[in-house]
C-alpha cells in the first residue's frame, strides 16, 4: 500500500457518532414534516442497533432526549412511542436551509458579523447552550467574549427561546468589513483551526466516496450520511473562498453530500415506511 493509499484508508475509517447525533440525522432527514405517526421505541432501537449502538445506550438516549424536551413519549399498551416536540421541530427547521443548501459554505458580499457578550453569573448554566448555538451559526472566538462569523448572522435567532430571555440585551453585534490591509487569512487562523476544518472535509469525502462507502441498509447509510454532514456543518462556518487555498475541499464535500443524499433517500424512506407498517399493529 502506498503512503497516499494508507492516508486515504485512514481518513475513511469509521468514526464514532453519538446516538443523539444519529437520531437527529434520522429525524431531520426522514421524519420532520412528513406526517408520520409517533414512532415506537422498537423502530428507534432497530435503527440504532443496525448502526452499532447497544440497546441500553439507545434506550438511554431516548430517555435523555425526552428529558431535554426534544421528544414526547406516549404509551400504547406496553409500547412506548415517541414524536418530536414543537421545540425540536423548530430546531430542525432552523437547520434545514443550511443542511439542504447548494452552497452551505458560501457567504457572498465579504461582510462579517462581530458579537461581544458577557454571561452574568446567574446564567452561567446556559454557557454551553449559547456556545453550541454560536458554533452552529458559524462563529469562532477571536478572544474572550468576542466572536466573529462570516456573513450576516441573525443574532436574534441565537438568543431565541424563553430560556435565553434577556440575554440578547447583554450582547453587542455589528456587521462589518475588514479594513484595507487586514491580513484576513491570519485572522481566520486565529478564530478557527483551518487545517482541522480541511481534515474534516477530507474525511467526509473519503468516507462517502461511493467505492469507500459503508455497507448497510439505505436507512442506516442515510442516517450516517446526515450525521456526518451535520458534524461538517458545525465544523466549517463557511470561510470565504477568496482567503483559502485554491484546492479547498468544501465544494467537493457539498457535491458529494447532495449526490449521496439523492441516491439514498428514496430507498431509505421506503424502508422506514415498511418498518412502520410492520410495527403499527404491535402493542
């Protein structure tokens, strides 16, 4: 095996995906806004088991997502069934435009969003949630309390929700452009690990190129594809192409995701309908 083949093989090795990431992928790709009835724990556990998740871990994930207000649980005889809560539906709908965008890493216009905020001691429990929202929105940290993101970011959306009431008033945000002479590539490397972002793209491409793609059912493969795509979208905020090397892999990742999703989604949806029909009469 050559050094290049060995490197490609290493990039394509199966990565660990958290069960909740897998379920978010499944729910966003095949359940949201499709008019499906509540899904039994048997179907969820079947999917997760097919993806290498033990039954105990799968049940714990369903329970945790219910406690967090992401799933609602109802009982039919001895069967527990789950559906998305309105809040979870809102979260998934907010993510959908970028997930399905033909240019999810593009931010035309050369503008940036700067955000400065300070979390009061009484609300420190929300620090992790705010940070997760900032990262999903494309922000990287320039220094303590100062964040930057490419393009125009909707700041109100970051602080939306009753649990964040009043926090938006503690944030200052500006849309801006770099002063002439600013070393933007250096700024990018201060706020983001650019080489790690490249590596994430290359790993995605190595994993999902058809001749390297994992074997398994269309449903399990589509779920894995979506989980890996969501991880890539969290990792790459959409750094401006003009400040990146000519061989930057984001366009190739996007084209590959769209091609594989289109190839897998019809059969995955058919498989899910078959599973739900077989499960419908069980109590």
